[in-house]
C-alpha cells in the first residue's frame, strides 16, 4: 500500500489523514465513550493528535502497509472519524 490514495463512495470520501485534521480528531477522540468503543486511549490534546498524525505521515518502507485514513462526508473536507487500513501480505 505504498500509494496513499483517496477512496470515494456515493456519500463518503476516505482520504489520507492530514496534520490539519488534528483538531477534529481531538474533538471526537477526547470523549471517553468514543475512545472506549473505538479501542484507543482518550486523546489528551490537539498536539497529541498532531503528533500521532505526524508519525503516520512519516512512515516508510514496510511501515506503510498500515495507514490512517480520514472519513469525510463527500463535498465536505472535515474529518468526522478515522479508519486504519492494513495491507495483508500472504
């Protein structure tokens, strides 16, 4: 999964996460009920989210087999959630 491309459906756009998504990521990720259901620790700050995104963007080589995508409504470029994609090499 070396190419980090966008995917579109009739209603959604799944696109590579960007540093500018940090505030929106914090907005949902700082809520304990969301974090618990999603299986990640509660976000502590926008800066923590920015660092998490930066680590994903800096991945290289085999690390790029798992990437974070932003979930956005088509026609709106505002992150409303994220999804991880992982390439299976069998």
